[in-house]
C-alpha cells in the first residue's frame, strides 16, 4: 500500500511581528532574484551597454564579495548566503556584457545616446566621411527618383520603394502600467512563497544560548566594507548619466526591483520580536536584545538604506532626462514628417516625366 505525503496543515493566518518580517523577507528575496533580469534583457535587446557604468558594476561586485564573506563569518541563514552567491554570479553576467559590447575597459566614456533610426532611404545621414561625402547625395537622389538598378529595363515599372514603419515607442502610461504590474507580480510571488513556507517552518523554542545576537569582528568589518561599496557604487552611474544627459540604455525596472528589495529587507530587519530567557521578559531585557540585534545588522541596514536614498537620485535623473528625450523625439518626428512631405512633392513632379523607352519618345512633347 502506497502512502501519499502531503504538506502539513498551516495554522490560522496571524499577522504578528514575525509574520510581517517573514513576508517582507520573502518579497525582498523575490525582488533580488529578478533584479538583474531587466538590465540584462535591455542590453541584449539594444545590442549595447553604453548606458551602464562599468565602474558601477565592478564596485557592486566587490560589495557582493564582501557580503558573502561577512555572511559566512557572521553566521546568517543559508538562504541569504545562497542569494549572496547568486548576486555575484549575476554581477559577472552584467560585467561580461559590458566588456563584450564596450571592449575590455575600466573607464566610463560618456557616449551620446543611440542615434535615431535611419531615414526612409535606408542610408544614415550622419557626419560625412571619405566614403559618404561623395556618395550620400547620389544614393539620396537615386532613391528619391526611383532609379535603382532594377529600373534599367523598360519593362519594369518605376515604383517608389516604401520604407518600413518604425516600431511604436511605448507611451508613458504604458510604461508605468508595465512597471506597476511587474512590481505587483514580484510582491505576490513573495507573499505566496511566505504563505507556502509557513507549514514547513520549524517552531522549535529558542534556548537560553541563542536568544542574544552575537557580534563577530571580521564579520562586522566585511559587512561595513560591503555597505561602503554599495553606497559608492551608485555614484559612477549617476555621474555617467549626468555626463550623457540621458538615462537611455538603463532599465528603470532594474532600480525599481533594487529599491523594493532594499526597502522590504530593511522592514524585515526592523520587524523583530525579541525572545527573552524566561517566559516573561525582565524589565529592559527585550529592549536590550532588540538593540543588540540592530547593532549586529547595522552594516546591512546602513547599506540598504543608503542605496535606497541614492536610488531616489537616479529616479530623479530618469524623470529629468526623460522629459528632454521626449521633446527631442517630438522634434525628430516633426522633422521626419517634413521630409516625407518634401519627398512626396518631388515624387509628384517625377510623375510628369516620360517613362517610355527612348525610341518611343521621338514625337513626345516631354523633354
């Protein structure tokens, strides 16, 4: 007879301090698992990593390395150690993308934003070079008059080629809705993960020796080095955005997930219920245990809160430079409409030409 193992029944839902800490911790884990995915996809989609600061990734990677060392020495949960190793692997992926697209360089060059798509004739109209200075006008006139090589035969009609319509740019409302849905999905995944893990969590009472958090010297040193590197990592990215006057090439979801992960991680640390030595806490004992607990996690709190504030500065850059990019796109769109109208007028004039073979034009009134 076979037996079927089922999950143990969960108790009634009670949102106490421990539950709030668990929910926030699960949401933080879910956010940090997917934090790098939007930027990796953005770099792959654009086939470029010009918007991402190499120094930002290198400093962040160094912070993750010290985070691993501090987590091992301080004796944190195995889940947090596994996540720290996962962060380092994802950092290597982003760094590999930067080296692949930019070349092996440690410097951040303020390259201008990616130029707009080519004009309808399919040839870029950038600064003239030795090759384009002589041929640009020729290609332009040939495309406008429809006199390609296929028109050498008199039996081929002269039909102007139509350019492919550019991909529509998502509006601000569409971008906002997509980001909001992504954030809600991550939060829902975190809450669901906490709810499903409640039945498997151990409810062993704490002993007298494990209720007071302990400080490890090297664990704290590496923890504070990790916090300092996390704080310093945002500065190269903000400086690069300022020099480029653009945030193009950076996924805003990358920083939204980072903010969500840091915010919920801080809340999970603050939501701590001290466990006293006896069933009833002595006067001041709970406060002493809670203060000791915050002192042990002070470096991680400082790193998360500090990067959260610096990310607000990056969001301000998104808002400021996005307005400028929106105005530039309007000007380019208006210029493209004017070019299409001028091309259409020339095509109307081209309709007056006699397109018959030369031998049939002898008695024609056309020039």
